[in-house]
């Protein structure tokens, strides 16, 4: 970044790289939230390989909704424009980028339900559905 703005580049993928594994294909509702400096005026995204993006001018956050990982690494790039005449630089470069996602039918903790006893006369669906959901997950940028 400089006094006028700068470029933004973001790629999302698993650390090991290569082909997308079975577990990674189960990553759903992936959303990346990128905080920008308070004097950001506009964001011009030139390339978004997957999903949709939106800039919140009030909160100064670029939100990228990817959806689901496929057999490629989603990427987003563009330019950030600062308000003219502020003379400021990107003082909050290095803030955490927020990432959220869900993993249906997968349990990261290893906790499993071995049995369920139903006392009342009720015919349940046979089976247990598992879901892993990200909490407050952040990636520190440098």
C-alpha cells in the first residue's frame, strides 16, 4: 500500500497443495473477510476465480464468499483506493483475515455418538449427522 492505495491478492487452499482430498471437498460455505484501512474509499476487484465478493464501505471489510472448494485454488485480486488528501498509509496492514466454513458429515474432534436410547414412542431416523463449523478462525497477514 502507498498513500493512494494498493493491490490486494488472496488465494484460498489447503496447506499441502496438490489435489483436493475427500475431506476438503466437504468444505462448504467458505467466507473470507479482509479488513481494510479506515480511509479506504473503494475496492476494484479485477479477478475473482470463484464465488462472489462485496465491499462494505461502512465497516471497511472486503467479504469474499467462495462457497465450496473444487479442484483448483480460488483466487481474488484487485486494487484498493484510499480517499485522496488523507496523507495516511495502511496502518492496519497485518490485521487478521477472518475465515469461516462448515464441514458436513465430518467431526474434527473425534467425538462420536455410539448409541441413543429413546424412551417415548417415537420412530427416529436411523443414523447420526455430524457437522464441523468454524468458530473464530483468523489468519494473520504480514
